C-alpha cells in the first residue's frame, strides 16, 4: 500500500520543468504589458507638458496684449535702438511677470521646459511701422526617446 500511495502522490506533484515552463510563459506575457504601461506613462507626461506649454503661451500672449503700447517704445529705446530699427528684440521676463511664475513652477517639475521669444515692430516699405508689434513665442521641451517638442505662438499687437 505504501508503494501505491507513493505513486499517487508522485502523479499529483508538479515538477521543476513544469514550474519553469509556467514562469517562462508568465514572463513572456508580462513583458509586453510593462512596455505598454511604460509607453502610456510617457504619453501622459508629454500630454501634460503640451497642455502646460499651450497654457503658458496663451498667458504670455494675454500679458503682452494688455501691456501699455508705450512700453514697447521704452524697451526699444532702453536697448539703444533708434526709431528706424524695427527689431527683433529679445522678449525678456519683464514682459510677462505673471506668466513667469507659472513658467518657474513648471521648470521645477520638468527641468527641460524652456520659454523664449522675440518681438519687433512691423516693417512697411523698408521702414519700421511703430504702430504694430509682431511677437513670436516658443515653448520647448524634450520628448522621451525623440526630438524636442516645440510649441509656437505668433501674434500681432496693434497700438490702440
């Protein structure tokens, strides 16, 4: 009786080969799932960065549009430009103090986030038309495993 009991328990036992095959199948199934979840996380981060970039660009645009037009003349003069020079001029942080706080917050979370811009008076017939300003703002950040993402906003500001 002991020999038949021994045979029965041996038939119900799992061998090391079976465990190894089961683990191999499990690993083969889990690898694609982890890649998918990793790709989803990268996409979520990139989407968040794009939304932040668009929000910041729109915020800077709002500040530039609300700024008194005489500030553009003052900034051009401060840079030593004569009345015939149309630009471009560097868009400094002083142009968008409210949005700058938001930019700095984003940069603490995403170190690769950068905002740059220029502005210039429109030229007509080779002369500076100081009644209109063209602003060009660029917001860029790196993409995981790819080229940098660049979001741009260009607009015209007309003297009231």
